[in-house]
C-alpha cells in the first residue's frame, strides 16, 4: 500500500514537471531577446541575494578541543563554572559597549567663550560700570580709599574683551580715584592679557555723564547697578543687565537682572 502511494506521488511530480517545462518553453518563444535578458538578470539577482543571506555574518571559530579530565568530586562545580564563563564574558562585553556609547553621547560642556557669545546674543559692543560690577568697591567714596578688582570676575572679563569691544566707565570724585582704578585694572592684567586698553576706561564726575557716554557709544549691551540709568537708557540700548541683589517688580522687556556678572554668565 505504501509502495503504491509513493509511485502515484512520483508520477504526479513528473507530470507537473512536464507541464511546467511546456509552459516555460512557450513563454520563451513569445519573448524577445531583451525580455529574456531581463529575466536572466532578475534570476541572477535573486540567486545572488539568496546566497548572501545564507552566508554567515562572520567567520566561524572552531571550538578548541577540551582535554579529557579524570572524574572527580568537583566535576559538577567545574561544569557549572564552565557554563557561566560565556555569560560573564557577554556581560563584560555589553558593559564595555555601553560605556563607549555613554562616553560618545555625553553632552559636551561649552567653553566660557561660547557661553559669553550665547548670553550676549552675539552682541559685539558692551559698556559696563566699574563700581559694584568689576570692582569690589560700590561707591565713589570707597574708590577714594582703594580700588580692588574682583578675582572671581577676572577670567570672565578677559573673555568678554576677546569677543566684544568693551568700554568701562565710572563716576569719580577726584583724579586720585581715577588713578587707583586704572592701577587696579593694570595690576590684575586686564590691559596686558585681554583686548582692553586704557583709552577705553572712561571717567566722569556725574551720573548723567555716564549716561551720555553710553548713548554716544551705542552699545549692544550696557551693564550697570543704578536702576535710574537703566530706566533712562531702556529705549536707546538693545539689551541691558542690571546688577542688583533684588529684582524690581516692573521693568522693561530688554532689561535682565542678576546679583552679579558671574551669575549671569553661569560662572558661579
């Protein structure tokens, strides 16, 4: 019974093969040379793709032959240790790969120069008051006694001078105060290390004089501690930064506030 079924199946396969051969021969008789070439190219592409998909992704390694070991009481523990080795190796490789990926995609910390350009909105001219911003002293009376450049602002100040045309200005009560301020800036290395020159340090005897300086220079940014001057210049200057421990309830939209210049640039 089984032989009869096998014989019938073979006859069916032969008939189907003959039918398929007949159909293909008729198809090739109807096609021109271009169509035959196209079919041959398609068949070649299918075979080539099939062979590539079947090929292994990498060279196969032969597993080293293990030397036969004499059976011992620790045979079970050795087998368990051997089976755990691939797991440990795979875990170590995954950890290394993850570390490489984390290091590659770690956010790059911007430099101080990039922060300065970003915070100043690419502004290229800046005017800035000395007292309470660059100097430790906060009043002209204190400046008569001494002038001290804030150490925490020195690097930031030098970076601003590299990128911007910076002018420093202050109201003084006498010539000695002017000399003390210039000497403090010189001792701090502002004139030698940065792009600031003494001609860009301006002095006046009134607050109105400082306002006039700013309007004549037409900077992109002005930095001051006096809220009255900030208010007067709001409609003339594109951006202003008021250094103040407290922020007022109402202010112009182009006025920014910070407790210090370092805090505004994120240096603290």
